[in-house]
């Protein structure tokens, strides 16, 4: 980083608050009391992020008489569900390319299910009055290198060949810069309907209220400590009490699963983001962005960015940090060296906004698996179901995951449970220090590919053949 660029980037961060922008909201609901007794229910949901909230809500929609309890270790939405960029995507497979590589035969069905899932989220926003700034504006994948333009054209041609191009539009350099003005943009692929922008914390808080209104009993600051069979049902111990339930759905995602054999399928990766102060009318005019799409660049180490309801720019991604041993720790929620790197990249993308300052800087852990998209399963003779591994695209896909968990707990054969994606598992991660070394080599190789026209070295080609990798 050049000294002048470093100084300007550092100055832009001088007032940034080290808290997630979304969670610093005066409308944040107060915490509900912790569980301090023995509770009994039909269904226990463990986890108060999107995965758990959607599961609880869908369970009550399916059967209003079902007795549902949800426990959350801290407060609803405090972890990844309140810290992400607010991109709610239809894709269940972490993008078209990943889906095509892993499930080519059922990709059209997965795309259809993903579209229906996003439609259902939009319907729930309306039905329950979820005040979460939902805008179905789509997302543009932008090319910032010539080889990325070629790759976008190749992807579009393959999507078109499969008859899945409805709502997609290829943009040349002039067209993409007419949408959002950056001298770095050389082309783009706009998915007009497949992504919505929203306020992620408000979505979590709205789902919490909707669950309560339907009769779900929610206990916050109540972590599940262990899981055991109790007669025909299950028991979960908490710090001050326990829950006895006929069935259990685990939505703990990045946190260690109560089913221990599931833990080696995921690793926690830390992602970081910045938000600017609100843009002035003149600054808004300088960048355009009238259609308010989400954007992401096409590099391996990619940035995601969007404009908020109050006209700030959220800018995140690039660094994906794995800590030796895979621990989830609050001390990793902040990383000044990444904030500085992100700030410099921001002004390379938007030089016309020089002088703009960042208001918030934060990070958080996401769970990733070797196939980059969710996996599912049951334990304890079908009395427990789990979904995990959403790899940063859980804002939308967690609702689908909740639906799958309920199908699995019911023992039903549905179009969802018959999917190869649902019936198969990713390859597990190896133990330390092999995992740490492998992830480090993969990250280095991906950075080298970005610098060398997208050319993948022997390591990445080997990882591709094994179905392993690491996604920023």
C-alpha cells in the first residue's frame, strides 16, 4: 500500500465505531429472560439466528398446535444473522457455478426451489409486517479484470443453455458504470430478481416477534450445553434448567454442534465489513446507484457492497480469516489490518468519494464447509435434525434449511429430502495442523490466481478435483 493511500485510508477510519452497524439500533428489542426451570415441548429449536427462527416459525405455520420452544445462547440475531451484508439470495448452492459443479443433474430443480424460497421470504415479510427494509433490487456480479469479463460471458452462456437465464442481463462496461459509477468496472451480470437487499438485524428481530406472536416460547442467554436421549424424546441441559422435547432442530451453525460428529464438517471463518457515513446528495449523484442493487466483484478474494436505507455504503469481504484450531472468539471480531485494507480498496473502487469517512467497522464468524453450501442430517434415530455450512449465504438459504429440518424430523419423503444435495455430505476438514496449513495454502493460491488472470495453480486444481476449497 502506497504511503499516501495508507494515510488516507487510515484517516477515513478514525471515527469508525467497532460495533456492527445493524446492531447499533435504538429499536433493538430487549433480551427475554433466560430459562430457569425444566421446560417441556414438542419441538425444541436450538439457536436464535435465522436458521432457528425460520425453523420455529415454519413449525408453527405447519401445525399451529405444535408446542415450540427456542433457546438462544446470547440474544436473537447477535451473531452472523445481525452482522452480515444483508444480501438475501435465492441461490441455495452458493451461486450458479458451484451448483453446476456439484449437482449438475438437479441444478434446475435447486434453482426453482431457491426462487420459491425467496418468494416465500418476501411473502413472510408482507404477512408478518417484518420491518427490515426489504428491497428486491437484485445483484450485479461485476468484472474488474478482463479475464473476469470473459468468465461472466461463459457463465451466462451456460445459464442460457440450461434455460435459466430469465431475469439475468449481461452488462458491458458502459452499462454497468451507468448503474454504479466506478472506473474499475469493466462489465457485469445483473440478476434482477434473484437477490433482495435488507436490514439483517431487523429481519432477525422481526422473526423473533412473529414467532412469539404465534406462541413460540423464546429464552435468551440460554445456551444448550449438551444433548441426550430421554425416553422417547431428547433432553438439552442449559445453565439454569433443561428442556425435554419430542424432537430437536439444531440451528447453531458456526458454533460447535451438540451432535459432535457433525463438528468436523465445518470451520469458522471471520469476515469483516465497514459502513460509511450517509452519502450527501452530491456524493450519491457521483456514484449513481439509483436502482440500489447489491454488488460483488468476481475475484476469488471478492468484495461485496450495497447501499443502505439511509444511503450509507456497506463494503465488506476480501479477507477470510481462519484461526488455528478453529475457535470462535470475540477477540477475532475486530481486525484493524483488514479494516485498513478494505478502506484502501474502497477508495480504489470509488475515488470520487475521497474524504468520505467510515462510521462502523466490525467482523464476525461464518460457518463454511468444503462444498460452500448447506448440508443436512439427522441423529438419535431421527429425533434430532441439523443444517449447517451456509458459507455466508444463509440470509435466504436458512429458511430452506429450516423447511428441510422439519421434513427430516417428520420422516417425510419430499421433493426437498429426495435431493442429492440434502442426502449427501461435504468432505470433512482434516484435523490440525493439516486444516490450518491447507486453508493457508489455498488462500495464498487464490490470491495468486487473482493476480495472474484467474489461472489456477496445481494446488487449486487438485482441490477442485477433490471437491475441497476455500471461499472468501
